[in-house]
């Protein structure tokens, strides 16, 4: 009797015992299936081929599920979570963590994740795992004197990119915004610290969920 191997997922293997038309054979016996962990020459258990250490996922509950840790910046012993430390190393280690036997998981509480630029040039000079501040915008105009305010920097002429970075904004490729015009408004400058209720950091509409990291 022949045996045909059918692979339907990397971690599952079904062996079809008998020809594919066995169900119609004269003895009335249908096809028989056997399942094993290896598939098409791949070795290892289902668990070994599952979610790798260091993966980040969000969960719709308040506690980390089994096999995961909250991505809350806490420090853990390298020997207790060797697979996770091997995956992420000391990238997220906090300055206050001076114990070489400990490492930190990333702290994603209240944070958005942005794809690492990795040499593309859209978000340059960033290291994997580095933080980036929010972009400031005018959020409220409540003054009774009808003055119009805008946020500015003291960075001089010829340093436009540095000025943009000071706002927490990305330097845009203006070629992608045809027809865009810039109009100047003149007026007195104010100290930003005096108008904290008039500014805010931009954010998209969002839903809060628990970020966890695979151990």
C-alpha cells in the first residue's frame, strides 16, 4: 500500500495511507491519516516552530498569557529567560539597570510602534529599539486678545532639518506635495513654556491593548 505525504502547514504533516482513491476501493475502507510534528524534511516540535522569542503581540486582556511577559520595561535575569535575552540582548536596557546579570524588556506602555527604517531613509539615523518624541501641534487658542500663535524654534537660517527635528516632526519630501504653498504670519514670539495649555502632541485615533513579548 502506498503512502502519500500532504503538508498543509509548516508544523503539521499528514500521511495519507493508501492511494488517494482509497475511499472508493472495493474493501470499503476510506483513506487513513496520520499526523506528526515534522513536515517535508523539517524537524522539531510544533512549539519549536511557533512564535519566536522576542515577538511582540497585543492582547485584549490585562494579564500576560502563559509564555509571554508584559512589555513594560521591567528587568529580568538573563539566566531565567535565556532565549528571550538571546533574541533582544541589551537593546532595551535602562540606564538605571547596572546589574549585568539582568536585562530589560521593551516598555510599550502608552507607545505606538513604528517600523524601523533600517537604511531606507524615511526615518533616518534611528537605531532599532530607539525612542522618538511626538510631533507638537497647536492644540488650543483661548486668549481674549485675538492673537494668533504658532510654535517656533531658535534654530538659525540654513538649519531647516534641525528645526523640523526640534518639533518632533519628520523632514518631508516636498516633491510629494505638489501645489503646497507656505504663507508667513508675522508677530511677537512667546516662550513655549508659558503656553503649555495651547500645545499638544499629535496622535491618531487608537485603542488601548496590552503589549506583550514572547519569552
